[in-house]
């Protein structure tokens, strides 16, 4: 009987050592570290910039969008392919970049 009581006391001491967080914090205050919008973009902004880049360089870049649906889950993958010469058929000379939304 002494062993369960000592385990119970150990449990209480361990539980009492945890710190509690103040859950009613004011979350509307500005972040202490501002986000540099010149470096970080939203996913949709980045896709739009890449689409315009592909539009400006159609001789070297192609854009493909693949969609799949399975049991209500929908996924969309965008791939940008860079090829020095679009007439080349060798896949080893191409670079493919996958972008996920």
C-alpha cells in the first residue's frame, strides 16, 4: 500500500511543477517581429508571379497544373519545367520545379 501512495505523491509533485499559461492573452497586439513582405509571399501571389514569368519566357518555361480528387480530398500540383531549348526531347536536359497550393 505504501508504493501506490508514494507514486501518487510523485505524480502530484510532478503535476505541480508544470507552468500554466495565461489563456486570455490579447492576441490582437501586433507581432514583435514584423513580416518582411518583400521576402515572404502568399501562395497565390507566388503562383501569379510564376505564371507571369512563364508568360514572359515561353521559349524556356512551360507550366502544367495537375488536379486529383479522391474521396472528397482535392489536390492541385503546379509544375514549371525549364528547358534551355524547347525543341530538345531529352528529359535529362530539363529541370522541373513542383509547386503545391
